[in-house]
């Protein structure tokens, strides 16, 4: 009978641990889902930013291209190249810096630091989801085994009929 009581106590403990693991799994899954959404938004903004930056970098030295910033202001006139072609003084920068500033003008919500942070958090949250998923599966297996052992012990001790 003592064995049955011990097994029952162990089973109840495993059920509590399983409930906690499932709660944590849900919690981390929700965090991971939210972070994936934020990461996806920054990745889309990065693609736009890279596209605008690449285009501005290429057009910087192309005399056949006119470059306008958001709002329609011309910052590089057609027919001119390089630094002398840049109209606005704040855009008189080297080619790479010009392309970056131009891209941020078109995609102001892109933040490289946020992208890096969100990438790291996404990996961390995914790891936690996986860990709690594995733990819940393991606890469920242990609980099922303990439940069967408790039933068998109860029958062997005559606590319940066969």
C-alpha cells in the first residue's frame, strides 16, 4: 500500500510539472510568435533599405540618373556625377554614405540594431519553445508510465479490483 501511495504522489507531482511545462511552452510560443512578426517586419524593411541603398550607390556616379528623396526633392541632377552633382549640402557625402542616407530617407523605420536584437531574441525564444516542448513530452511519458504503475500497484495490493 505504501508503494501505491508513493507512486500516486509521484504521479501527482509529474502532473503538476507537466502543467507548468505546458504553461511555459505556451508562454514562450506566444513570445516567439510575436518576435517572429517583429523580425519579419524588420527583414522586409531591410530588403527595401538595401534596394534603395544599392540603387542610390549605383546612380551616384551615373550622369544619366537623377536622384530624388522622399517628397520629390532632387538631390542629384541628371547630367552630373559624384559630389559636384549633389544639390543639397547635407547630402554632399561620399558615395557609400550618400547611399545609406538616401535609403534611410525612404525607409526611416529600418533599424539595424533592432534587426540584430530581434534576430537574437527570435533564436532564444525558439530554443525555449523547443526545450519546453521536449520537457513536456518527457514529463507526459513519465506521467503515463507512473499512472500505469500506480494502477498495477493498486491492483496488486487489492486497493482496486482487477
